[in-house]
């Protein structure tokens, strides 16, 4: 087996790559390559691809998405305080190495491997790359627990966070009204009021799946998405070329929920399909209406999941407000290595304290479940 670094996926066979990705939509060759080719995640934007790949007899046997980062934007695991501490002590925090999916806070494999031996080799190799580079640190964001444990065994420190996911109650819940019946009276009443306000504004919805999403639909969504970022005085991470490209290369993984009033589109949310998961990613609107965000991004998506039998809906990063809509707290994990020993020791002590705080926070959130005590919906 040979391990090397490549700066583009163009030379990697997409079928071999996707076989290792195991159906995860964000790890598909088409998704990652589109991010790079459309200028969203590239050296110019501070995401210089340096993929770690392993070959056995010229066949791709393993890979890790890896980037040289010149900033910490678009990661959703926040290390701004670490960067600030480095700067205050006259040290350079950037560049750093990052194994993650750009702009995508979704748990999934970061070590793609055909065998356990290959996985072990990649986990060791990525740390060797970090030690031999001029990077201050190495970060692996949102790996599954078993991969986080593997990296911890190589010397990386684990950090924990919280997201909010919706779990399909399954049998006995055939529509949204039956889902609401699982909630306590106050939460059920509030959701009904919120949905009624949207209906009374004359707003209706269309679910657009896969190839039913037209170029005009993508153009409208990109307009909404860009407007949302501009309203928050931020630069959007993605562009219309990216949405158009994945709309052509991986339509089966895509869902747009479009809100309309008087026959005109006024808002949309962009969602991505996994094997049995739906991931809420972005939204935007060109008209303001009370509760439109909740309807477009949560209630319509939950209706869709119930209708299509989707097991889990992941609502993205952060947001305690999601609990009132039935999304419950789930712990996430990341792995970190810092080259500077004194800073590594200080961060390790901080992470121990932070972990206890996260565990306490999750326990406290579960005490405020929106569901009736007769209807506890576990996350598995």
C-alpha cells in the first residue's frame, strides 16, 4: 500500500471513491469535486485541498478529506479562542490542517477505508503529515464515534458538542397530526398556531425532488440563500454554479421545499438525502412572513420525512429553538492535535471541563422534552 497527498479529485476515479464513501452524500466524489471546481472550497477561499489517499495495486483503498486552512470559517466547531491565544503569545495558528466536509456540520466518515488495516494506516499517516508540516494543528470534525476513538488512540484530543436531530416515531404515526399528538399540550398548541399563521398568509408549499428541480428553481434558491447571508452581513459560502452542478450530478440526493404566495415563489429550503437520513442545510426568503422559517425548514421537512419514511432529520448546527419543533439534543465529536506542547496541555484541560459541561447541558435539555412523558422518542 502507498499513501500520498493529492490536491485535486480530478485524478481519482469517482466510482472507486464513491464505493469507499458508502452512500454518504457529502462524501460523494461529485459533491466534493463540485465544491472545489466551482470555487467554493479552494485555495483562494482558504480551503486548499490536500487529500490523503491510499492505493493498493493502483486501486484506491482509502482516503481522508484534508485541507490546509488559512482561517476557521465554515467549520462549525469553533476554535477562535485557540487562534486568539496563539496570536497573543506571538505564535501563528494558521495554516492549520482540517479533515472535514466544507461548510457541512454533519457526522460521517472522515477515514474512508476498504479495511481496518487501511484505516489504521490513514489515521497514523494523517498525524505524520501534520507533524512534518508547518501547520499549527490538525482537526477532524464530526467523525463517527469509532473513528474519533481511533484518532484518540493516535494521540488526538476529543471535543464534544451538541446538535438537534428529529427521529421518526415510526409505526402509528402516519401524518403530522399524529406526530403532534405525541407532544405535550403547550407545544402542540404553539405549533398549530404557528402553522395556521403561515396558511392564513396564503402560503403553500411544493416538494421538489431530484430531477424535478429545474435550473430556474436552483436560480431562485441561490437568490434566497445569498440574500440570507447578506442580511446577516456575511459572505455566502456557496454559489449558483455549485447548486447547478450537484443538481445535475447527484439529483437523487437533493430536495428543495419551495414556499409560494399568489403563485410566486417566496422562500425555499435546501435539504440533502442520505441512505435513511435527511439533512437540512440552507434556506432563504425574499418576503418576510411570521413563522415562515419554521414552516419551511422544520414542519414541511418533518411532514416529508413522515410521508417518505425517512428515519432521521438532522437540523444542522446549534439552535435550542429546534427542540420546540421536536428535534432533540445529540452529542457530536471532533478530534484535535496541536503541535505546540504547552498549548496542547492547556487545551486538553479545557476540553475535560467542556465535556462535563456538554453532558450536563444535554441532560438539562432532556428534562424539557416537548413530548408527552408517555411518548419518549429515543435517538439511536
